[in-house]
């Protein structure tokens, strides 16, 4: 559970405090921690954050040349 909460907190930092982090390093690290399966409450929060970032075509999330799209699709699958 602590791991899931930490992943959720990192996602919130990526979403709401982007200017305070090196998003080109942190967002791929956060994405590599997904999907969350242990804590269903945090999983819902994290996956909603991911959906929000995808909906706005977040360039750091999608990666250079959309290289993270396969990982994003696997999280949703």
C-alpha cells in the first residue's frame, strides 16, 4: 500500500507541480510504476491522472516520437 500511495503522490506532483520537477525524467519513471493493482482507491486516482494527461496530449507523458504510447495502452489494457 505504501508503494501505491507513493506512486499516486508522484503522479499528483507530475500533474500539479510540473514546473518544480524535471518532468522529462520523472514522468517516465512514474509511468513505469503503472498500473497500480494493490490499492484500488489509489489506482482509481492514479489512472484518472493518467487519463487527464492523455486527454490533453501531454508531451512529456507521450514521450519523444510518442515512444511511451505502448506503455500507456498497456496500462489501460
